[in-house]
C-alpha cells in the first residue's frame, strides 16, 4: 500500500503500460486519474479498477496531451478535487518504420507533438502544484530507443532521447523543492503499440521470435513489468532516486 492517500495522474491511461500502471497504483491504494485521447479506453481502465475490489479508486478524463491548455485544465481539476502527488507522462506514439529521410514531416510532427510536447505539457501543468506542495514526483516514459537509439525509428528515438534528458534537467531544478523526476526507458513491451508493428510484418510470428531472440531473457516485456518500474520510481522506495533513466529491457542492452 505504497500509494495510500496519494493521487496519481497517468496519461496514456487507456492502454498498455499506462493502463497497467493505473491498475498497479490503484492496487496499492492510490486515487488514479487515467487520462487519454481515447476516452472509452480510459473509462474502461477506470471501470476495471472499480470492479477489481482494490483499495484505490479511479476516474477517467478525455485528454489530448498535445493541447497545453487542456492538460493544464485537467491537472488543475485533479488538484482541486483530490490534490496531486504523482504525474506520469506516459502517452506516446510511434511512426511507420523507415529511413530517416523518408519519414514524412506529418509523421515527424505528430510524434514530436505527442511524445515530446505532451511530456512538456504534463510537466508544465503539474510542476507548480508539486513545488508549492513541497513534495511529489514525476515519472516520464521515455524508451530504450532514447538511450541507445533505434534505427528506422528516428523521430521516435529523437523524442525519447529528449524526454530522458529533459527529465534529468527538471530533476535538477526540482530537487530543492522536495520533488523528484525520473524517466523509465522500456525495451520492447507487449502492448498494442508493438503488437501493431509486428502485425505489419509478412510473418508476424517470425518477426516476434526474431525480436525476442535479441533479449537476454529471450522475450519482450509485459506492460505489468514496466508498471512495476514506474510505481517503484514514484514510491518512497525510490526516495533518493531522481534524475535517473531507468532502463527496463530484459537485458537487450547487455547482449
Ligand atoms: P499503447 O499504444 O498501448 O498506449 C499508448 C496510449 O497513449 C494509448 O492509450 C493512446 O490512446 C494514448 N495516446 C496517444 N496519443 C495521445 C494523445 N495525443 N493524448 C493522450 N493520449 C494519447 O502503447 P504503450 O506501449 O503502452 O506505450 C506507452 C508509452 O511507453 C509510450 O510513451 C511509448 O512510447 C512507451 N514505450 C513503449 C514501448 C513498447 O515496446 N511498448 C517501449 C518503450 C517505450
């Protein structure tokens, strides 16, 4: 019950890592706000939590993280209703795999808008409250791609590297206010984002096997495993951890 009396705002809360993080926070006692551009998916996350007989509670909000005013309004409304202790900026998208020079400017801007500006908007909205409170923390979902790069995913890797270094930068600003900021950097994780990419291959099963063989653990991650890392960073177990890029990659980068 590490998140008793704690309010957590999770973007991208309708699916994958965001949904599992919302569920994990609630299981440990948190009041969770699952925010997502997919209103139905976010509502389903909140319903799953309500039906699962956990100590925490959940509600959902429809939110496009690229809309700075809307993010600020949603975070302010959460603060007003429940307070705010943990901001998880997790919403993200990828783009069609291909050589850098062939990534359309539309795709580039879409990915930059959600992955980079979305995280910026979430932090901009949450930080004044956390600073004033003198406690709390931020967890931003970056990616292994932002640490070691990811060929044929150049715009994605660009934004995720930015998220990781941005997070270290704000950690340096916020420590004096008792506020921590960390980034989680997952390797491939079995969510709709990756499942969609595998389905695009001629032989999705062979593509999955080839991907899994590149991991020391010979499998890709489960969203629950990334949720475990996110909740660790947000908890008092990580009270002396700030400005960290936590790689959770099943040993991909060890091979
Ligand atoms: P997912 O597709 O299952 O979930 C992403 C969620 O973000 C979706 O619910 C989607 O509706 C939401 N979203 C997209 N655009 C949005 C917007 N403009 N405003 C609000 N919400 C929006 O994918 P996932 O794998 O759970 O990804 C979660 C995060 O983890 C992303 O930032 C992703 O880049 C990162 N990540 C994923 C992997 C992986 O292998 N799955 C690896 C490294 C990092």
